[in-house]
């Protein structure tokens, strides 16, 4: 009996598209078509991936759209794909395909998660829905924030390192960490229900146009505050790019840029000597930075 060929799903983004499938329980991207859609040599990018400790490349037999038979193709987990995107220099990509790179950077994670958890990927530019002014500003902030996250991942950090770096930024700008902002402020931005929806677990009825509950901290900030956050994140990512044009920064390099940002944002803060910190890891040094900034409260 002939084996049924595996066919990856095509996810259309605001510019370009990705082929995705599940491999050994992980959401993956078929990497070669994505690389070539950016006008880049797949052989060169494959060699680069094979030298990176964070990269995981596997092979999977599948039948791609337009092909008449199943062949072996390289696939990478979404995390590897996003971290590879963080190494791509936008200025070295042809102008006509730059929108595709930006769409890959901004939309991949959400679109693939939506496909495999909800059965479809929603392209926000193709759906007629209510969009707050706040959402437009937030899209800029999301794009730049992900670059900080990718830099931390590439430097060997983890989610907690990113959380601490993010909280350091929030504390400098707004005087409290992300969780405290969500806990003490009303939600004023985010996606809205497009039609009436009753939560099957709680029985709560949400009317069309109501805000969907969000755990994204910027949805609790005003437009001006989101703009301040976006400017801060853009300053940090630009400084990292200028100091490390080769695309790699260590956790210590990222910490130094955060310290420079804090000095720029809080120049009038009184200087205080930090308490001795036994830990020499990234998280411990961020705690030292908080103390210097007078932000030693709960995270």
C-alpha cells in the first residue's frame, strides 16, 4: 500500500508565506523556501545554521506544493527560525523583499501558533475588524521587542533572562515591573471580539467590540506610554546593532546596553551603592542594576 504523502500547511502572511508542519511534537518551518523567498542563498544560510549551537535542523519527507512526489526537506523549529531571522541584516536584503522579512519577523510566531492551536492562521491585514489606534503603535513595539528577545536567546539566555530585561525597561520607564502594571491598571488596548462570544467554561458573555482579556502589558499602557516604550526598545536594539554589527552580543553586552539606556532615561536619579550580589549571572547583575536605579522592589 502506498503511504500517504505528508503535505505541509501554507500560512499566508501580510507579505510572503511560510510552509509549516508538526515534527516530533514541535511546530516547524520548512526552511529552504523561506530563505529563498528573501533572495538569499540557501546553501550559505544552511552552513551558518549548522555552526550555531542554538540551531536545530532536521529532515522530513513531504510533498511541497507544486511537486508531484514526496522528497526530503530541511525543517527547523519555530524558535530556530526566529533566531535565524534575528541574524539577518535588513540592509543586506533587497528592498523588494524587505516587507517579506519584516512579516516573517513580526508574524511567524503568532500565525503558526494560531494555525496549530485554532486550526487557522489569521492575517490581520486581511480581516475586517476593529483596530484601536493603540494597536498600530503596539505593532512597532512588538517588532523591536522581539529583536531584544532574539539577542538574548542567541547569547544563551532564556525566558527568565528576557523577563528580567523587560522588567528593567518597564521599571525605568514606568516605575514598576510588567506584572504590577497589569495588576494595578485597567486594560485599554488590544484585540476586540468581532462577534458575541460566550466563554464555555465561565459562561460569561462577551459582546462584539469588547476588548479580549490580554496578558500583554502594553495593552495596559496609554498611546504615549507605548510610544515611549517603543522608542526605548528601538534605542536599545539600535545600540546593540551599532556596537555589534556582526549580529552577536553576549548577555554581558546586552546588560551594558541596558545600563546605558537607564543612564539616558534616568539621568537625575541619585547614585547609590549597590548591595553585594553573590550571583554573577545575568539575573543577578540585573538585580544590581535595579538597586542602582532605586528599583529594588518586587518584580
